C-alpha cells in the first residue's frame, strides 16, 4: 500500500492531533469503520499517516472508511 493510501481522512486528522501521544509523534488509536468494525492498535505518525496495525505494516481496511477514532494508551 502506498503512502497516499495510508492517509487518514481530513476530519479524523484533527481528532487524532488532539489526543495524547503514545510516543514522540505517534498516536496509538482504535479506528471505527463505516460498518461499525473496530480496529485496535493502529499506529499513526504525525496525526496523518497509518504506519502499522498491531505488529503488521499491512492494512486490512481502507482508511477512507474511517468514521471515528478512540485514543489507546
């Protein structure tokens, strides 16, 4: 998946930016998709790009389907 395919939707970026960081420049979140599916352990760099899900660098969902997020510390 290319970097552009890892980009969070614009409305979600600000919500992530307002959350406390997990480590420098990285947030650990749970994403909620448009069908209600919740995906935990999503790591986001600089409130904009998904860098991994759990221990995998592969994404099992399309970031465009994200409708909400919750902070995970």
